């Protein structure tokens, strides 16, 4: 049985914040965005977790 591919969190905003270095739509770094398709599902889950934490920190 094959593993279900984790979908990109991209929402089409695609604008990098100069101060944080994060995409203002998905809260990933440029490196994370560029490497997304090469990541394993485990790595994608880790990126999603970090992005969720970043978003929460910005809106605390």
C-alpha cells in the first residue's frame, strides 16, 4: 500500500516577507518551498508543523 502524498500548503499568496524571510501565505522559508517536492512525507510533516508554529507566533 502506497503512502498518501502530503499536499503543499501553498494558498497562492506567494509573497516573501523581507523581515522574517517567510512566505506570507504559507509561512514556509524559501528553502522549504524550493525543496518541497523532494521532501519525504516525514519531512513535509515537519515543515507543516514548523509553519503552523510560525503562524501562531506571528499572531499571538
